[in-house]
């Protein structure tokens, strides 16, 4: 496995962990909701295992987010057509963050924006 792939898996794991912690869900409860073991989820969060498409879909469903966000985090979706916002520009410019941390933060930010837009559209 190439270093770039390992970095991508680590960033994915950090993103999953951050989403789980933000949702105040234990590893065990998230794993059960997604239909796999908590030890498997632990491996994913540490970036030591490449998840299958089924696993990504199960995690997305458990989080209540589009699977495309998780696939993008894995680098399996071309996200280049998005225009960066000032928030994303600030994250990208922060010298204290690693590339993996920047990517994870941008993905978390985009998921919040997507959720807010969906809620706004549902209420309109």
C-alpha cells in the first residue's frame, strides 16, 4: 500500500471518529447500528483497514449522512468541482494542521452545510 493510500485511510478513520464523537455515540453503538463489530470499527478509525462499499454505505446510514461524503473522504469520489468557501480556505491555510486533518475538517464542515441545507429545504 502506498503512503498516499495510508494517509487517505488514516484521514478517513479520523473523520469517522470525529463524526462518532460529535454525535456522542460509542464505538460499540455505532458498530451495532452499522451492522459490524466494534473491533472492526476500531480498525477503520485507526486507518488500518480499507472499508468495502457496503461498509461505507452502512456507516453513512448509521450517521444519517450521504454515503458520497464518506466515499469522498476515501478519495473514491471526485470532489474537485466544488468551489471552496472562505471557511475551507481558512482550514487549508492553517499551518498547524496536517493534510489529513485539513481534509477531515473540510469534510466535517461540508457535511454540516449539507445537513443545514437539507433541513432548510425541508422546512421551506
